[in-house]
């Protein structure tokens, strides 16, 4: 399943999100959700416990001036990569 986090981690239920993920899932951080990918953040520490692969939308990182602050443990993708994830996962859950 593809999970997409659109909201700031401070306004999201990360604990439930993590409980809902399984091995083979992907979690894409976009819009204000990219804040969860900031290196050293509490949100990133929480999401690291998830079995899902973490992705961040590069365009949203740039738009929020966070380039250079994103953890190297999170994979950056562009919109083409986003489309690839949606093709890979017919089911999606938006957070």
C-alpha cells in the first residue's frame, strides 16, 4: 500500500500511521508532510520505526526551503517517481 502524509507531523497521528504500515509498503511525504523528513526530527525518529520505505517529494522540499535539511535515510523522488509509486500500489491511504 502507498501511504501519503500531506500534513505537518505535528497535526498527524504518526503512531496510527506506523501501526497501519507493513513490509513492502511505501510512505511518501509531500506538501507539509515533508517536515517529517528533517534530519534529527522527532517525527523522523518515529517514522523510522515503520517497515515502510520512506520517500519525500523533492519539489515540496524545495518549495519549503528545506534543501540540505532532509535526512539521507529518506529517498527523494520527483513527480515521475510519485506516479511510479501510485502504479506500484493500487491502494493508497492519505494521512
